[in-house]
C-alpha cells in the first residue's frame, strides 16, 4: 500500500470518543472525528476536489477536506440495528436506516479511492481504510465475511468482544501471550474504560475501540 499525499489526514467516521484514531493524533497526524452531534456522515457533500462535512443543510459546523490530503479512513458506524444481541428494543429493527449510515461511510471511502493520478497507478489513493462492527451481527449479510476478526484480549485488553473489520489495511500483530479475560457483559464495566465511567452509558462504553487494538492497528498502518 502507498500514497503520494504530503499531508496525513485521518478521517474517523462515527468515531465517538475518538479512541481508534487517538494513536494517530498523538503522533501528529491531522485527525477529524466526524461524529454526532457535531457532524452527521449522511449529510456529507462531495465536490471534485473536496469532501464537505456539515451538521445540516444550512452548512452549520462546516468542515472542508481536500480528498488528496486524506491519508486513511477509520469507520465505526452504529451497530444497534444489526446486532443479534438486540432482543429488548422497543422499536422494530430497521436495517435500512442502519445501512444508510454504513453506505454513507463507504461513499466517503469510495470518493477518495476514485482519485487516481494516472491510469496505470498501482497503489491505492488511501493508505488504508477499515470499517468496524461486532462480528455476530447482520452486517455480514450486506458486506460479506470481514477481512479480520479479533477480540480485545488478543491485543492486551482483558475482555472479550468479538469484533469484525472490513477494508483495505495491514492486519495488526496479535499478542501471542495468553492472558486471562472475561466477557464484557460479565464484568462490572467500571473496570473497562474507567475514564468514561459515569459519563457514558454501558452501551456507549462497550462501543469504544480497545486501546491495545488501536495502538497495534496504528503500528501496522502508519
């Protein structure tokens, strides 16, 4: 994988707390966390040279990014409509609305990938892109089998939450050392992401990208 971009801009789509992109930010990359309530990926505008992110049609919170400067894209669209664990929801499952967000993320990725410098170009315009969701979900019905499936304990975080990644990226190196772990749901969740305990709901904290994986992904996809 390669790129000729001079700037290193990372788009963190539906990034929430920004935990997945944090290692890039720490290393001096320019990171834009495109997440609610400030930005909605479904309200993105494309031009020949730019991607314009905005909160609404009145261009509130407008952010303009040159496509040629986008180095990599991380995407973590909400999983609530796809998850097999969705058994107590008050409203019927709406796969169409869930896929609207997934497709919006993919359209941003595709828009960057269209940007060839010449017909014979052998490298991707993006250094990498990855889309994350729980593995046991209906999203596989739409996207097929993921490129990678992992549990947080494989990267040093002592809990289990099988997660799928689709995309174009170098697979991060897993930790071969065996560690004790438990399922997220079986823990008193104060032990996981304690910095957000009392600030975010259990569901929101469960969606946070584990720190060990985020750092390993960064090392594999600089």
